[in-house]
C-alpha cells in the first residue's frame, strides 16, 4: 500500500474478502482527505456507519438508495454558492464522490445519475459493482450476468438463473457526452488509481464503473476476491477501458488480452454458476455466455 | 411596495428575498411559476450567488436540497400534488437529518383520477413527515408565511424543514395586491443561516445519515418531536417579530366571531375568506356562528384552539381532504384536542371541495343546516359529504 493510513478505517462490518471495501480504499488513496463522499444505501453504507460509530475519516453523507447522484449534485451546488458569496474560501474545492452499488446505479438510481451527468456537476460517480443486491440478500440486479443464480433469479428446474444480459452502464454514462468515463477492477489497482486521478481532474462529471466481487453473494472463498476480479478481466467478462473527451463515445481499452481465457474457468469456481455444471453440465448456456463475451470483446477490440 | 401578483409569484418573491444558496426544483402544475421565477432571478443576476438546479424529478429536487442543506446552505424548493408524493420518501429524511429546508406547496388534488385543481390531500398526506406546516389564505399570506418559514425552520431551537401551502388556482393563479417588503427590511428580519449541527467539510469530517440501530433510533425521533414542541414557541416569537416589523398579524389559529358562537366552522386555506363573509351574513340574521382558521397544522396548536372551541355547541370541520374509511383529517385532530374535556361540543366533519369543486354559500348553508340539526340533538353519521352527485354513483 502506498498510503499506510486508510481513510476507510478498519473495524467496519463488511464481510471478509469484501470487494467493494477494497475498491473504496483504493479510490480514497488517490482522492485523499480533501474529499466528500455521498453514498447510496447499500452494503458499504450499512456496514460502515452503525451510529455512533463510523469508518469514514472524511466527510460522508447518506440520504437514500436511489439518489446519491442528486444528493451529490446538491453538495456540489452548495459549495459553488458558498464560494461565490464568500462564505467559504474561493479555493475550497473538495473532491465530491458519489458512491453507489450496482442496485443504486444500474437500477433504482439511474434516473438521478442521468440527471446529474446531464446537468454537468463536477462529481465523480463511482459504481461498485458486485452484480446483485447483496445488502438485501443477493437479489438480481440489471448488473447480474447471464446465467447467474440469485435469490430472485434462482437456478430452477425450468429457468436456470438470470436469462438476460448485463446492462452496459459505463456506455450509458458515456452516452451523456461527459468528460470522462472508465471501467476499473480491484485486481488492477494501478490502472484503477490512474483512472480515479483522471476522473477527478476533469472539469465536469465523471463516471467510474468498478468491478468488485462479493464472496458472500457469488459464493467463493474469501481469499479469492482479487483472483476472481483478475479472472473476470482475463476472460473478457469485464473489459477495462476509458472514454475521454478527446474521443467521445470511443472506448480505449486499457487492458488488452493476448490469450483470452475461456469463461468456464471463471464460472466454475463460483457457487452462483454451480447449476451450470451440476448435476449435469449445461453446455448450451455456457456456450451462450462465451458467445456473448466473444461478441463484446470483438466490439471493444479487447484481443491483441 | 404594493404589487399585483399571483400566489406563485408571491411565494417566489419571498424565496428571492431570503436569498437562498441553492434552489432545486421540478416544475409541476400549478406551482410551475415558482421554478420559472427562480430561474429568471438567477438568469437576470438578481440572485447572483444562488445555484438553481433544474433537476429531473421532484425526488431528485428534495434529494439535492438535502445534499445542499447538509453542507450548510440555505435551500428551498416548490412542488404540488404528485410532486410532493414523489418527494415523500425524502421529506422524512430532510426532517430526520434536521435540515431546515423550505418548501412551497400548491395544494392540488391527487391522482387517480388525475386532476390539477385544488384540494389539500397532498400536504395532509405529508402531515406526519416531521415538517412544519403553514397554510396561507391568500397571496399576501403566501409571501409572509414563506418568509417566516425560513426564520422558524433555521432557528437553532427548531432545525426542522417547513412547508408553506396555498390553494391551487384559487390562490396560485389569482392576481392579488401584495405588500412586498424591501430587501433591507427582510435582511434585518432574516439573518444569514449559519448552522453548527451539520457540515460536509474535509477540515472537520462528519458522518451524516448513518445507520440508526434500535438503541438510538427512538431517541432521534423523540428529539424531532421535542424540536416540533419548541417550534410552537419560536413560531409565536417569529409572528410577533414579523408584526412589529411589517405590521401584519399572524397567529397559529385565527378565531373569527367565536366568543359567543354556538356553531364554529374550522377552515384551512382559501376557504377561510369565503367562510368569513358567510358568517357575517348569518350574524346579520342573528345566528351565533363563528369560525377558526388554522394557519399552523404542525406543530398542532392544541393549547390555542381548545379554549376557543370548547364552549361551542357544535364544531364543524370543513375538510378538503379525506382519509378513506375514516373521514376528515382535521376532525381527528380536534377529537384529540377535545376528548379529555368534561364538557365538549359535538364534533362533525364535512368533506367538500375535493378536486377543485367550488365551495360557495350554497354548500356552506348546507353545512350550517346540518350543524343546526346536530345542535338540536339529532344523531348523524359522519363524515358528511357535501355536494356529492349521488346520481353519478352506481
């Protein structure tokens, strides 16, 4: 670790091996103390602030589930107004980071997110994506991948898990024609930190989609979180890219793959895909998942 | 300075005079003039420091207000009906976090069926959200109550959000002469807002909006209730200060010809004007009738209203709201006021004027006729619906 003191203090109640907790620590190492976090309801909100304790060493605001972007808009506007009228120094410009899970971003919060991006607030919106509503007990979200079993897309006798694609949230954010959009993974901290730095430096809204595995919800060993995150990139499940003002809407791949691994390697070590292998292998669904990835990797130009 | 303005503009002028740091609003009929006016003031440089956020929904309007207020900014918004309902979730959060946000609401009926005209179901549905509620009778009251609501809400003894409600179209779109105070007068009345209880400042990190476990939650609600209680006193102080400075008198309730009244009608909002005239007519006929206008619904003015109504023979609430399966909301409030009194009047609720249905002397005559029967000892079922066209109901 480059920064020995984490701004997210130890002692929070996140599960062992929590991917989102790792993501937040990595982000704050770049953002530093001069930062305000506005967080949506979700795992990282509930586990970090049981009153009268808090794990946050920086100013932190939670309002509700679907409105982190709107609340952050208000924070940013208030700072602008207070600076303009001289109530606070002109150079007091903290980083403002809105933080939400995939539920708070892909689903219930997407309207507020779209509004914030369109209005041009200087806020970095970070989505930590653990691919389901983990806080309420592993229900599917529109970030849940094809084939995954959750408690509301169970592996049934007729329907084997979630049968729809994952929403391309970073491309949706980029379609708002904002200065900076990127995807990042906790398995590639240098890449992630570089992207946080760029996102915080633009004059306007930025969006970061961070892939953050959840051992509890995906059902894998708590020591495998980073390995899973790396495997997601190496198999092409999660593509690392950025979209800048110079090339609007054109993703620049930041991690190209020489020998992309088959998705089966990624699927078979997670309990949420177990039904694709046992009692008998569902090759058709595994093939479908692979085809979807091949299609996406071709579209993005991931393969070297 | 006297100016002829619509109710919406009167409210917007009040907000402008309060010089808010952030206004986040989403237009909705019939309060749309408010965000239009605020954006105009900002665009013309009349509010040089104000940030106007044209958000994408009422939910985001209140959410952005909460974010800005958490920084310590003076914040206001406006809405009506469906918009207030969309905000509903965040109304509780604004009060729970003790953020003195000011809201202007045009009282409009709720869907379904969709209807843009006046009743008070919208803000009555927000009665228990922990917001202070003022109800204005006319455009002057819209301006005055809006101005005063900033001062009450931001008082360190209160720190609760406050809404000022006026009746859709009857006030919002009606031009009336309004006495508009000067900026200097308002600046002297309303000091800058400098909160200590909330801030989002990296130099003094604070965690706002944490998870409240059962060991603490109830105390937080209790503290909010105490703040409402202390608002009772602060409202009186602000009303008095306002009267001294601007010469217009406000009270939480306004009794009218109640001293010897056997029948007392209870009103909220624009209906009060019509009812006063009606009472004058009946008084000429020698009828002992009076009226009480409620201006402050939360905190509820228990101690003010009890001595005024307890010696009457019949107290009748005129309700532009309906709690289906119960009756009028004000009836329930007054039942709570009277229940522990040994001698108490008969109490009855009249549901009328929903969805913009006019309430005229004809309807009020019907109300008083029933009150007379009640006074004579007749028992009757309540609530009583006035003006329902029974032939339309199959």
